[in-house]
C-alpha cells in the first residue's frame, strides 16, 4: 500500500493533462517576423480577427530572389518580372478571412492615376503608398550596390473581402501591414534610401467620392 501511495504521488496529483500548446503562429512569428512591431501586430490581429495565424503558401525566399534577379537583369520595355507571394495568412482557427502580400519589381511611376485617387487613401511612405479597404500598394526605390541597379519594388496587399469602402480604419491597417512588409523586404535586400515610414504611415488624402 505504501508503494501504491508513492506511485500515486508521482503520477501528477489530480491526473490532469498538460496545458495544450496554442495552435498556429503568433504575429511576431509569421513570414519572417515582419509584423513583430506593435503597430503591425495590432493591425494583423484586427484584420484577421485572431491572435494566432496559419501560413498560406508564403514564399519569402523566392520573392527576395526574384527581386535580386530583377536588380541584376537588363531592363527593357518588355521585361516584366512576375510578383511573388511574400506572405499569405489565415486565422489559425479557420474561417473565410485571409490576407495576401506580394512583392515584385515594376517600372517607373506614377502609379496612382487621377481616377483611382478618388477612391483610395494616400499615405506618406516610399515613392507612393495608397489603399482602399481591400487592396493597397506601397512603392519604394531600392538602390543596391553595383553591379546591380536601382529598382522600384511594389508591395501589394489584399485584405479580407466584404469590408465596406468607407472603413478608413481598415485602410490604415492594410497600409501598416504592407509598409511593414516593404520595410522587411528592403532590409533583407540591403536597399539604401527607401524612404519608407516607420510604424503607421501618415495619411495625406482621403477619397472624395
């Protein structure tokens, strides 16, 4: 009986199971940590409505490799490097919401035409930055060391569908995430003088219609 009591005392007391590890990734862990800073982490949680996330076909290494190739390649009117999904995310608990960020090299701007300008909010970051409540863009110049040449990088973000166009807070969240991803890409490439804002970019113009 003494042996039985001793074994019982070593079995974990109340026999409860160990705490279950949370599923998915924290904001600081997704896509190389682009959302580790507080503004981006808060924006990501608000956009996807979750504290934990599941990767959805992210290819950051391929995206960076494609940009390096673009910086080394001779550009011509017919040269259009294909953008690559830098980060794709879904809530760890499932659901219909998703987020996608792509990066790619593009030609010279301007990128925001007068018609589109009426329906988006512009922000101070890089060369140009603007977004609606579902789609945003950040453009920045990446000056690399020779023999590579300067390229313009487009960071495009698609947020969850069904968000009203009048939701200006969602626009700020999307541009914050796109800008955070752009800053990480710039750092990985070693870009100089990218002009990207820190934290939350400041709006410069709201839609007039």
